[in-house]
C-alpha cells in the first residue's frame, strides 16, 4: 500500500518539479535573455557641448578666425559629428546613445563677427550651431553687436538662435539693498521679457533654451527658468552630456578659452576623447556587479 502510494506520488512530484521549474526557472532564464539585450547596448554616451565666443582673437574667451578654423578642422579630421543642440537634447530625453562620436557647437553673446564671420565659416564646414544672444543691445551695436537682420539671416541659413538673457549681467542673486520683489521683477525681465523680445522680433523661431550669462546660477534662478517653461538650461560647468543619465533639463557646456587653461588644445582633445569613449552597458553591468573579492 505504501509502495503504491509512493509510485503514484513520484509522477506527481516530478510534475510538480517541472511545473516549478517552468514557473520559477524559466522566467528567470527569460529575464536573463531580455536583460542580455539591455546589457549589450553599445554606443557613445558622452556628448560635449562646445561654447565659443567671439572670433576676433581679443579677450580670454575669444579665438582668432584661424584658431576657429583649426577647431573645426580637428572636429572634421577626428570624425566628430556635429549635431544641433536640440537633437542631442531629444536623444538625452530618450536615453538614446549616439551611433558615432558627436558634439554640438554653441556661440554666445552678440558680437558682430559671430554672424558675419563665424557663421559663414560654419556653413563651409556644414556644421549646425546654436547662437545664444542677449536682447538689450541688439540693434544698438555697443560692441559691433548683431542686428535683428543678422539674426534673421542666421535663422534663414538653418542656424538656431536662443536666449542668453536681456542684459547679460549677474542676476542669480539679489543686489545689495534690492528688495525681494525688485529682484523677482529683474529676473522676470532677464528670463521672460527677453524671450518675448526674441519671439516678437524673430517670428516663427520658438525660444526653448536659456544659457546662463557668465555661468552664474542659483537654485532660485534655476526654479525661475524652469517655471518660465524652457525645455533646456545651459551652464558652462564643462561636463559632457551623459546620455545614460536621467535628463534633468540642464546641460553643461565646455567653454573654449585660452587664458584660463594651461593647454587649450589639450583640453579640446579631452572633449574629443569624451565623445569617442565607447559605452557598453554590458561592461557597466559587470562593474556594477563587481568582481568577487570574497569580502562582505
Ligand atoms: Zn555670454
């Protein structure tokens, strides 16, 4: 009787075992397979956003026309793809990796030869760029600044024009003796009114990005720029965009400069090295799991 019961229960046990394997073993195998395709994601995750200024060779952030060409030549020679800033933002939002080493070019401020010298050179190389301009001095030509006609031409040529404030002063914190309301109104002028001026004078060009002048920011200013509804805030904190990180609405840029760094070209090649750094999620997963050192 006992033996018979055992004979019956053995197939039942085997059926249960295979059922258990199906339910617990196989799904984990599937999990493994699906994780593997995630693990095998490869591409280029670091995207430096370059920030140029004037190309008249004067001042610490300016490069000469020849130096400007040299930078663009290097990008070409090193097979760096230059993409519009907006496209990189879209990739970052989706955490998509780049298929090839990529950078973006931005040019700040309102110098006349940006529109009349730098832009034609960029067109020669077929490189897109975003120009960050501030609105107070447009048409006043205080430093040979750009006129609305120049900006319209840039847009017609396929370049992008975005906001770099109204006065290009520091407005990340209140001035001495400035009331809370006065400060708030000043920030509104820099962040909101400037956008209205740009959109009124450049119809059809939506302003979606804001670059902090001189890189000054504060939690208050950040919250005001976000509140104003910009898609993207640009700093000059020099980190390449990491497409594997969560998109926060902020991207850092690397400022091309010559006086505040020991070796500007070495710094530029460092950006190229970032862009070329291959990313493999399999390797990252391995590092995260870590080698077994027998330590607990
Ligand atoms: Zn600036």
